[in-house]
């Protein structure tokens, strides 16, 4: 499970809790919750907050690198075929090709470092596009 997926689940739990406060009931994954179910929601929220914190503190893994390398390759193919591509909410075009390749190379190097045991510390990379 990714950090983004966990964030989405926590957001859904919070939305359900808000609806319980406002309307007396809320829905989460198709199940109806009421004020009587508050303990269940608190337990569920605690579980995902713990998982979220664990994920944040574990650092980047080879699997994380492989996922981002694949996304960069997909973005690269789309841009090379003349299409725009959206990655993390930013639209990339041919002008973004160098940034895509730079990011892909960073993840390739990070993967190599992790596999060799030389990748120290937590590093988070974010792809951003320059507008203009």
C-alpha cells in the first residue's frame, strides 16, 4: 500500500467522521457508521495513521524506485509520441522530457545505491514541470 493510498483512506475516514457529526451517520466503503460506531472508526484511523507513519519513516525502497522508473518511462513514451502527460497533477509536454529523464536517472541511481547497500538516509523525489 502506498502513502497516497493511505492518505486517501484517512481522508475517507475523516469525511465519514464529519458526516457522523453533521448528520448522525456516515458511509465508509459502502458501510454505514453511526455515533455508536465511533470506537471502530477511531481504531481504524489509528491503524492507518500508524501505517502511514511507518511508511514515512522507512525511506525509499527498491520497489518504490521501480514504480517511479516505470511511471517515468510511461511519461517519456507519451511525450515522445507528441502527447501531453500528467504526472502528480502537472501536465508535461516535450519541454518536460529532460525533467522526466533526469527524474528517471535519479531513481535508477537510487535503486542501484539501495541494492549495493550504499543508499543512506531518506530521500523523497518529486517530479515538477516548469511552466513556460
